[in-house]
C-alpha cells in the first residue's frame, strides 16, 4: 500500500530499484570512510590521465591565473603588502599568488587544503613577521573523532558545544613522506585561528571535510583509459599478422623456418618492400584485413562529454578540440564556465582564503607597530577571463558603461585590472590627448 501511495517514481520499489542503495546518513558519515580512497584515486588520475590533468590546469588558470590581487585603502599598508606577498611562503619558493594557485589546485585534486599561519620573530628580517605554510589534507588526523572536554571532534576537526570550529588535529609530518616516519604518529592540536581550511563548504550543509572535485568522474575516466588501451592493444595485435599462409605440408610449424634442400632454401617468414617470393606447390597466401573501429570515435566523444560535465569544464577546454565551435556556442560555454569560476572565486577562495590572510596580515602589522589600525579595508580583483571576440565584447561593455548600467571602474575590475593604476597610467601616457600623433607613431 505504501508503494502504491508513493507519488514519485524515483521513490518506488521494484525490479528497477534492485541493487540501488541510497543511505540517509550525514555528509560526514558518508565521506569519512571513503575520503582517503577518493583522494588517492583522484590524485592518481591527475597524474596519469591527460584529460583530467588538463581540466585541473584549465580551472586553476582561469580561477587564479596570475593571482587574485588585493587593493588596500590604506596606502602604507598597500606598500607593505606588495613587499610581504613576495616573502610570505614559509618554504621560500612561491609568492602569495603562487600559494593561491597551489592551494586551489590541492582543493580540487584532494578535496581540501590547509594553510597554517606561522608567526616570525622581528629579527627574521620580514617586512611583516608572518608567513604561510601550505599543508596537504593528509596532515589532518582523520581518525580523531569523538567527544573532548568542552566539545567534540569529527574527522580531525574540533568543535565547541555550539558547533563552532575551535581547532584541528595535525600530524607533524606527512604520513606518506619518503623520509622516516614514526610508526605511532601522534597528532597535536592547532587553534582554528591559526588555520585556514579551504574546501567546498557549499555542496552540503554540515560537511566538515572536502570532497575531491573529480570524485564523480573517477570511474568514467578509469573506464575510458582502459577502453582506449584495449583498442590500442587490439590494433597492435592486428598489426602483428600481415599475411596468412595455407600449406599442405603436415610437417610445417608456424614461426620456425624450415631448412630444406639448397634448391628450395629456407622459408621466408618476414615481409619487406619490393619482396618477390615464389610459393611452393600447395601453398597460398592471404593478407590480413584489420577490422574497422566502428563507433570508436563516437563512443570516446560521448565519454569525454561526460568527463567535461563532471569536471565543470567545456568539452573544448577538456579536449582542445574546437572544430565544432562557432562564436555563439563558444560564448555560451564560456559564459557558463565563467559563472562557475566567479562563484568559486567570490564564495570560496576570496572569503575563505584571501580575506583571512589579509585580516591576519593587517593585525600582525599592527602588533609589529607598522600600522595604526589592526583592521584594513581591502578589495579584491580576480584575474580576468579572456574575451572570445574582443571587439564585440568590448563594444558591449562600452555600451553598458555609456548607458550608466555599469560604472567604468566596475568594468575595469571585470577586466582584471586596478582602476586606480589604469587611470594613473593613462594620465602619464604622453599620447592620451593626441590620438592622431599616437596613431601616426604606431604606424
């Protein structure tokens, strides 16, 4: 009676639903047991699957590019920031914009990434005594789950009794490091104020840890790899059989030249250009005709479309095949991709990473006696996504500005530039008032 009363086909039971197990557990109960496996398989595919590796490169290049840049209202703080971004990496390899790319890449690949604030001494010679240490998700002790005094821990993240994050349980070393790692590693508590946890918190309410971005494409990518390998092996096997000899000689064994009388000579079992071979009596030769790969290209194309959907990229971005794109279809795909990237920029990367770093930078500069205030007013300018047709799209932007539907500064920021810097460069341009002179000079 309950089955008959169900109003949704998707909730009905029957032969079609056999084997379909849908649980009602929380996001953490579902992700906890699977997190390590999903993370490791995602990394393996990024290392070995060219499509997913390229998809990740495309997303990092479009979301971060050469960096999401900060503009402080306080000019003195802005000057400090320009110097500090060059020395903020505790490893001494990247600047802050490189850390942005590294952190977002790790978030997509592994589901999450951590940045730990490291306070430094004044004698360390930094413009602001603060650095950033990027930690892979493996550093977090996922086995740490249960009640603790004053709160509880879920998958290595500690909360107080009202659900606020109070800290993280980190290992001192990466559990999979090549160097000697103690067998019984013990994690230690780090306050939440010293840690940035970058992950996609939008996907499901209550989620404590991050799900790898390519989790839904793991088996699709794996099956496609195996299918293409199988097709390649089939072609190699077919290429091994160039010709087939039919003979009435019962003593003949394939693959072994038979020594006979000198008049007859050894049997030739290889082919070369211009070869003329006289067959014996009772022998005939037929040449191999490899089977056509019917539907191979169409099948691979369909699978790649699924991979593109699962990685939130367009088919053309994933494969590099732009043969079927015109301006309209290319613009539609680019608009949807741009919207996804902007959502992740402004809802994840900027508030969870950039704003936290800027706030800690400002407070540290204040404590070091470098600025008069512990807080700062800052705006962010992401890297622009290139126009498909610069003339058409630039004219559209100009029309919106002239119709007062968008400010000029807003339009400049959308192009990935700082309005104040653009204006100062235009003001300093010697040709700005003499378009004719500029055109003549360029010609």
